[in-house]
C-alpha cells in the first residue's frame, strides 16, 4: 500500500481516480491545486505524486519546481498524468525528466484507470 | 442582431478549438466512469447522464452562438422575464451542479420588469456560463461551493448572471481570456483549469443579440453576467 497525492483539479475525475486507486489498496489524498498539494505533502510525505499540469493559478510545472526545492522530496516519483499532449512540451521533456524529476508521462485522455494504477505500481517498485 | 461587420470566421474557429478542447473533459469523465462501473459492476449512471447532458448542452449552445455570428439567422428580440429565465437556467444546471457538489441558489429578490432579449439565447448563454463556473469552482479550493444565479440593477440596465466567491473573476481576466482563447489551453488561467469554453460560447451568443458579457459584483460575490435593457414601455403600463 502506498500513500499517493493526486493533483487533479476536476472534481469528478478526482473522485473516480481516488475510488479506483483506493480499490487497488492505495491511500490517496486528492488535491485540486498546487498549494494544497504542498500542504498535503508537508503533513504526510507521499510515496508517489500524480500530477495534472493544467491547474488554476500555479501550473503543474511550478508545483514541480516548488516540490523539488525541498531535499526530502527530491526522490519521490512524480507521474505526469495530464490533458496536455506530449507534443506540446516535447522540447521541455528533458527539463521535466532530468531537472525536475518527472518519472513518467501519461496522456490522460488515453490512459485507463488500470493504466494509471500500473504506472504507479511500476514507479513504486523502481523506488523500492 | 449580429453585427455582420464584426463577423469573423476566425472567431468561430477559435471558439471551435476551445469547445473541442473543453469537450474532451466530459468525454474523459464518461469513459473513466464507465470503466470504473464495469470493473465494479456498479456504474454511476446518474452522473454519467448529467455529464453527457452538459456536454450536449455545450455543443448546442456553441452551434447557436456560431450560427448567429456567421449566418443571417437572427433571434427575435422580445420581452423576457429575467426571473423565469434564471429559474429555467437553474433547472438545467441542477444535475451538473449536484455532481460537482456545488449548491445553486436563485436570488431574484426585487421587482424587475421585462427586459428586451431573446429568451432562448439568454438562457443558453446563462447555462453555458453556469456550467463553466460550476466545474471550475471546486478546482479553486473554494471553501464555499455555492453559485448564485442573480439579477440586479446597474447603471447600464439590468444584469443577470452567475456569482461565486471567486474574486479572480475580474474584467481584466475576462478581456485577457478573450484575447488568449485561440492560443492558450487555459485562457482564464486564474479562474478555470479548462479552456472555459462555456464563457466564450456565452460571449458569442450575447454578442449576436447585441448584449454584453461583463464581470460584475452581486453583494459580496464576483461573477459574470449579461447586461440587459429594460423594456421602458412595459414599465409605463
């Protein structure tokens, strides 16, 4: 069982992902914004973070900069699970992966609930 | 009626991109809800229906906005009771609001005579606006998940709109959003995590009726509303 912070601004999607991940025996804290996610991580360090890049006010990339600025959170896997197609940030992927530690990219419209759970479990096993 | 000099095929293309981007969200919600329902043998058909209905409404309203702006089709301007339009808009948005955990309130206190508008157009604009605001409100981490459909007098006439405690909804944000709608995935970045297509669809419909979408305040709430002209003749009767 892992502790997951799910940064998902859409309430309906957040509910479905939470239900699905809870059924897969993970504990999930849903956060709608970058600020809420930082506060949640401060309360309980997550094993993995699932991140939408399109957020209100602070973007997912701003979250990553903030999150990685804390030494204790630098090795926590962050999975980009986003509506933004890969082509739109292909030139930034190296920055996201190498500098900001994005561990995987999932295009949300084409990722099933099973696909998300599988990616989370894979990332957790890589860290363990 | 639509000012033909301002008709722009580019505007309709921008709106199409915006709406297409927006429609990915309800389709994604339906796909994941259906997947989860299949896995658990307990599909949440009520939420799926509300999501699909709202997506269909957005499409209908988009088509209305584009047709009015790029064709000769005109909506007849008539005397309209704002209270009844707000009531019907609230009815249409009710299921969607419930699925997002947002409380919808009607605030039509005070006497307002009829205004000049097209009933269908005004209602479509308010429903589009409402859907956009409802889905964005929980993403604001707003402590008060409440939207008021309300009307009040202003110096330009009577405003009918939707209001919440999201103070980022400023005229600067709205104007910037109008400029960014074709080039940004989030034209209203401080207000909505989506393309906020409902706001721009409402803008297009109101524009076709020679009405304006404006940011406005209602008591201590912030929102967007249509500025309507009262029917002075009827007020004299």
